[in-house]
C-alpha cells in the first residue's frame, strides 16, 4: 500500500514488496538474477533492477519508523517539505566557501540535501542521535559529515572532525526543544551559543511559535520569524543571531561603559563674569 506526500513523492511501505513477490507481478518486481530478496537489497545492480522501493527505504517510511522508536526525539509529524527546507537554508544568509554549517536533528535529510546543494564548498555537519537514521543519511548524502551523537556536544564533534569552531557560519535545528526533558533544551541552546561566532545565525523551525516565547536563548538575539503555510503542517522558521551577550547583560555593560566615560570626561572650568 502506498501514498503520496504533499509534493507528489510516493510513500512506499514494505507490504508492496511482499505482495509483488507473492503474486509474481513481473512488471513491478524484477529482481537481479540469482539473488534472494534480502541479497537483492544489499547487492542492487544499478541499471538492471527495477524493484520498487529497493535499496534505500523511502524518506516517509524511515521517518515514521523513527517516530515509533522514540516519539520525543523527532521534531515533526511528517518529513519536512522542500519549500520549508529552502526557507530555512536561505535564512542563514551569505556563507563563505570553506565555512562549517551545523545541522541538529537532520532526520531523513530534507534540510541536509538542500544545504549540500546550495553550499557545495562548505562543510555540512549533521548531528543525529538515531543510529539507523545516521546510517541512512551516510548512504544517501555522502557529501555531508553525518555524526551519531548528541546536540549538547557540538564542540566535541567538531574537534573529532578536525574542524575549527571559528569557521562555523551558522546552525540549523529541527530538534523538538519544546518536548525534550526539562534541562536538555537549555543545555543545547547554551552549546549553540558557545559554538557560534559573534554575528552568526541560528535557525530553528517549530510548529508552535507561541510556545517558543518561554525560551530565552542565552547570547542569542531574536531576529525574525517566517510562517511557511505550504508545509504540512504549517511551520514557523525562527531566526536568531549570536550577540556579545544576552540583552540584559548588554544593556548593563553599556550603562557601565557610559558611566565610566562620563567620569573620564574633563570637567569644564567655571568662568566668572566680568563686572559691568
């Protein structure tokens, strides 16, 4: 049985393979000669095999299988659409060749594919906690550095890859920060702020823009929000920028500096008026 995404991409489930094999539909099932179904999946011969759904399982099936394993670690209810991915990547702005782009929670790779396509001369580092999704991403997007790890250890992952933190040009996140355990979102946001150079963007997409108001990312200043209605369901793309300090601390620093400069300013000499 199959379906279709909002962009017409087919969703194939394993039942298709079982039915085709059982009823011998040669138009839909032509396995490589001399191979069983399991061997066929592992040793697919390009150009000779037309087995529907062979090789890499469809993005939608991988996505729903990840939800079944851990509902709280997946930030969406369906794979992200192409337009949403385009909006998120454009929110990063201009990026120099050789820079490092970090993606947290790539899932099935909707954003990763767009990042690699638009910034082929950059290092795209995708950090995913689901081991099976990591394996699928490494096969389907070999140009990206797919890391199996936690978003609270971004700097450790960059060190392991031999990438300089100063080359980070932006961070993209699809993590479900609203549903993660209590202390984990603040730890992730603190790690993002620590790895981002000053003036660089952090882009997060969410389905609940109002709920995000309770988050106050340290050293990350809110810049703008964009609603993507064409996505299913509609999503908001939130853009932040790394500043020197949090808004409160920045105001306090400006006040201290202003007072210090006022004290350094030479006092004007009082001139006595001449008698008439």
